[in-house]
């Protein structure tokens, strides 16, 4: 049996701290104990240390904050090479930048290389779990699953389904999409810490027959998720209305095919009205809020207040390459700015919940990760509070965990992520 302990400031949430303020646990001098890859204890040093078996190695980390790893609830691994690509709103950006980049993933060697870069960047930014789009190519999903399995990462992904309105080399068919998806589920779901998500790109690029097929696969596999885009950008919504004139709105297209349920995660939902948000909530579906992407692609300002009012479980996401950073800390800051433009002030502790436990809940992995409660898998970060001179100065003045989180959300990035652990094993150390 292996047991190790880390003495540092500790922070996590056991529930949404806006609903339950006592759900946030902060220990300025804390002790995290890890046994065989799982959390054995999390608490104040003075309380936990006396119970620690004598021979346990304790590492003392002054000026460091330990948190759970972040969960990115929506990200595209093949878009690493179009992050920070200039120009255009969603549909033009897809045509100009994304589709050409994704065409290269028919080549397994290219997919393998980008998968490694992608996982390196996630871990370097403190993201230990993600729900990821691949490309239409089966090999793209195989490359990512193989790379994540080798690193023992809790990752959920899926081959993209798109059988129309996409360029050559990026279309499947109803039958190849079905066969590839079924084969990938058989081969990868439940291996190591991997999960599968049926991934129709969005209503624009799938026929009714393909969306129906996705619904059939979802119904046949109760442990598989559904991952797609919804109501992101005005021109996209117009296009969906044109292509599906008999559906009352965008969400109705997915509802008609059995794609809206408790295992569904919809990226964006920026332009869902109150009625659509209530239908999402009633179905138990989750929204992934991607503030950086929504700003960069000019999509609009998601309303956390509306999601909250309607009861939609919402998590935070980068949407790389639409989003301009892999950092969930940065996303907390971007989410705050979106809130300011809407007149809603985002509590930093709530933002932290969105980046950790809410993501785990949306992905149905909250029994395993999302916080550092005893028994959970020990995916955690060591954050260096003085990674930059400005960060050192401002974190030294932060008196409350909310102040500390807000400074990190505005000023920190991968430079502050000193170490990332997966199941108690060091998976990334800052250079
Ligand atoms: N909608 C359909 N495909 C995409 C994509 O790749 N990125 C974003 N942000 N939205 C999409
Ligand atoms: Zn996306």
C-alpha cells in the first residue's frame, strides 16, 4: 500500500456553494492524504496529522494551494492547431480554419501526435478530466483514447458524426457512423478511466436519419453520454431553422430524435429561451458554458442567471479551438466578464464549482472526481501562488478563498500550475 501526504492550503467544494455556503471547504494550513491513488483524508493539518500513520511521508508545500483537477466540459482535441486563428464568426470560422485542420486526422500518425500535444496542454493547465470532440475519423478517437489510457486520465470522447454540409473527407454516412461508433464503444468505453460520448457535431451537419441513429445508440448504451452543440451563434441558429422548418426550435430537433436526456451535454446554449432552458432542465440535461469561445466567435453572452433560474446543470468549458485558452482558471475570469456585461455578478466560489464539481456532475463522474472528498480518485493540482511577481503580490493580499480565486482567475494561467496529479501519480510538473 502506498500512502503520501501533502501539507499546503487546501480548497474544494462538496456542493454548489451558492446553494450551500458550507459546501466550500478551505484550510489555509491543510493536509491531503493519498492512499493507493485515492483520497484518504482532506482537512486542517491540526486535525488530520494526529491520525496519520507515523511512517507516512509528508511533503510541505509553503505558498501553494491544492485543489481538485479541473474538468473541461467541452473541448475539441483536433483544434489545437486552430487556437488563436483570426477572423469570422462560427460558420465562416468552421469553413476557413476548422474543417481544413480536421481533414488531416484521417492520418493516424497525425492524430497520435496531436493527441499527445492536447493531453500535455490539458495537464499543464490543470485539467484532469474532459469531454472531448474528436473528428469524423474513427482513427482520431482511437488515437485520443489510446493516449489518455496510457496516462490513466479520466476522459470522455467520441468520434464526430457528420453526414452532410461538410467538405470532402469529413463526411460519414448513417451506416458508417453507426458501425464506427458501436465499434469504438465496444473497444474503449470503461477501459481504464475512459468513457464514450455519442457526438453528432450539430444539427447543421447531420441528416435526420443520422440523428435518429445517434438516438438509437444512446438508448442502447445506458452508460454512454450524448455530446453536441446547441444554440451557439445567430447565423447557425438561422441555418438550423431553415433546414428543420417543422421543428419549433433548435432543441426540438434533438428532442425529436431522443437526444435530450440526463446523459446529454449541450455546448453553448447561448440563445436558448426560457422555454428551451426549462425543457433542458426537465430532461436533466447539462449545458457547457464556453465564455472565451462565445466572445471570440462573437456568439453572444450566456446567462448563468437564466440557467440557474430554470434549473439547468451548467459546467464551464474552454471549447478550444473556439476558446482562446486551455485554462479553466482563465475561463472563470472570462465567465465573470460575461456576467458583468449582462449585469450578473459571478461569485468566484461558484465559478470554481463550475470548473470542478459541476463539470464532474455534467459528465456523470462526480462519484469519482470533482473534489477531494475521502474515497475520490486523487486527481489534484499544486498551484503556485507566487508563480509571477504580480500573482505573488496580489495573492498575498487575498484574505478569503473567494478573493484568492478571483485573483487566480484574472492573473493565473499554466505558469501557476506547478504540478498535476492523476490518481496520486505526478502527471505534469512545470518546467
Ligand atoms: N458548432 C459545430 N462545430 C463546432 C465547433 O467545432 N466549434 C464550435 N465552437 N461550435 C461548433
Ligand atoms: Zn465546440
